[in-house]
């Protein structure tokens, strides 16, 4: 049996960038192959706002692995105990929302890793290890090296504890939750407000000081490029509904614009 691997975690911990898509809605067999064909390195499956359940997660993890991209999951709540079943279903990364303390981050790490790094329960020959046989100790060590642990910091309270959260051993990554952070500051969506900018910068500095990569979701490629230039390394483009809607809106606007056409295959 080939040991499970996570090239996205490896890249991030080596200081490189990785790009993916957050998925909220279109959980079909074609999602992961389509994202892979477009150049995504991972898919982040949302359970917090989408209604996606564990059976859907298991399907999407299988499709993602088969397509050669890394499946990760955002938990529906800041409850680390929700993570192990998703890992057993094949997820290779776990994002926990609303992390506001180092204690929460430690609990997340413990839930996601086998002993001695954590306390994840043991079950083998399942989706997470490709249904194969092999030495349990070797599987545990490989999984501990593969699973990416992400703390989503999205409140003023979380930013206030960002240095402590970032310092937790085994926590791989921090993620800026920009909408909820602005809301917690009483300025929802006001990303140019000095209060938001100061909070986001404090989180960036905490991640940088701890040597941990920082993640973010941008609306399009230009925003993703700006995030990369600002030091973010785990970057999602859109969620898939926004990407499809904006692409179609642009295409329909062009189709309706006089004189915008060009030669098209199949037309007389």
C-alpha cells in the first residue's frame, strides 16, 4: 500500500504557496476533476454554511483523491471532536472555524493526529488509508505527516490571541476569516476601515512571527494575486458559486454587447 501523502501541506510548510477552491454547493462527481483540470491543488469542502454532510464529504474526498487534488474540510462548528470521522472518510486537512484560543488549537491538533502527537482514534482499512493493509504504526506516522490543521481566525477575540494560537505545536496554518472578522468589529464588509485593516495585519504578523502559513479566500484571480504578494500562502479563489456566476455574467454581458462577436467554430 502507498502511504497517504499531502503535497499541499508539504508545500505550505516549505514556504511555498498552494491554490485551491472552496466549495459550498456543487457537490457532484465532476467537481474535483473540473477543479483539477483548471489547476487547483486542493478543494476546501465547506460544512459550516452549505448543509454538506459526512456522506457527501466521503464521496467528494474519494473524487478529489482520484483527481489528484487534496480534499480538506471546514468543520460546521468549533468542535474538534467532529474532525476524526471526516479524516477517516478521507479528508487530508481540517479547518476549524472561530478559533479564539490556544486551547482550542491544541484540541484541534490532538483530534487530528495519532499518538504521540494527539489522540485520534484508530481504525484502518478505511477511506483514509485507501482500504489497504499494512503496518498500523507506519500508517499512523504517515497520516500525522499528511493531515493539515488549520485555525480559522475570524473574530476580534481570536486576533487578540493570534500569537498564542500560532505558537501551538502541530497547528500548521492560520486562516483569515475576513467577513466574520469585520462583523465582530461591528463593521461588516468594511474592509477598508482602519479597525479591520489593523486586525487583519495583526493576524498576518502573528502568523509570520510563528513561521506559520496564512490562508485567505479571494473573489477572483486578481485578489488571489494580491494576497500572494501580501504574504498569504494558502489561497482559495472564490467559492465555486461565485466563480461560476461571475464567469457567466461576464460571458452574457459580452454576448449582448453589439460588435463583440468573433469567428466561432460551428457557425455558418
